[in-house]
C-alpha cells in the first residue's frame, strides 16, 4: 500500500487536496484487498475476519487458527472439522453446525449463535464469554475448563456433557438441561438457573453463591458439597426426598413441585 500513497503525495495539487485524494485512494485499495482476502481458500490460519460466509459447507476440514472474527457464518456446516484456536469472536453462527468438531481453545467471545449445534464437539478451554447461544445444542460436548461467563444460554441442552471446571458465573441458564452432566468444579456464582434441569446431578465442589434457583429442578441431586448455597435459595427450588443438601440447610415444606409454573 505504501508506494501508492507516496505517488499520490507527489501530485502537484493543493495541500488539502493531496491529503484527501490520497486517503480516498487508500480506502479503495484496502477495500479491494479485504475483498480478495475473503476469497482465499479455506485452510489452517486463513483470515476471513469480517467476511460474509453464510451457508459454508466445510465439514471435515482443517481450519485450525482461522480468523472468523466479526464474520457472518449462519447456516454453515463445520461438522467434524478441526478449528483448534480459531477466532470466532463477535461472529454470527446462528443455526450453524459444529457437531463433533475440535474447537479446543476456540474463541466465541460475544458471538451470536441461536440454535447452533455443538453436539459431541470438543470445547476444552474454549471461550464463550458474553456470547449469546440461546437454544443451542451442547449435548455430550467435552468442555472442561471452558469459559461461559456472562453468556446467554437459555433453553440450551448440555445433557451428557463434560463441564468440569467450567466458568458459568453470571450466565443466563434458564431452563438449561444439565441431566447426566459432569459438573465437578463448575462455578455457577450469580448465574440465573431458574427452571434449569439438574435432576440427579452430582455437584461436587460446585459454587452457587448468589445463584438464582427459582423452580430449579434438583430432584435426586447431590448438593452436599456445593459452596455458597443458602436456605433462601433452596426454599424457592424444587427437590425431592433424594436431594442431598449441604450441612446446615433443611428441606423446605414446598417440595416436591413440578417446576412448570409460568
């Protein structure tokens, strides 16, 4: 780009005119370069940041380290692909498929992905901070150490997933399914777990300080080692005779309840 700028500066126009003409030409050249970059073939490390790539069919591809930041990837298919350390921050991925993809350490910070499908994907240490993933499918994902802080995950499905050591602080988790989910060491502090399904869950070394548990389904759940849990939280949740509580907390008279109230 620099030789073009020098040539423009040498034109014998007025001082203000030179700068304006040069800036305009630079914008045109950079725009053309960006459009050319978006046409690059898919592969490890490709830079598609800011590109419109809806309806891509790239299942089974190696896209490790690819930059998708602020791109449009709706209705695309990355099933079975390798996207290790890919940057999908602030990217639109609604209804996009990532089943069985390897997304280790991938970055989905502030991404928008309604009804995205991550079933059986590897999401170890992935970043979903402040992402909007409402109604998405995370069934059977391997997401140990993943960061979902302040993420919106309402009505999503994490059944059978491994979320050990995941960070879900201040996350929106209303009506999320956590059945048969590995939750050891998960931090749910100050999250909204209203009507979430935690039946039968073993919540070993889990933190629920300040979590909102209105009608949260805790039937058969083992809460005996949960940190930060208070009687007020338990009183508005839904458990049963098999629910185990931390020392000092008691079963409320309101149990059992259906959790289907509006």
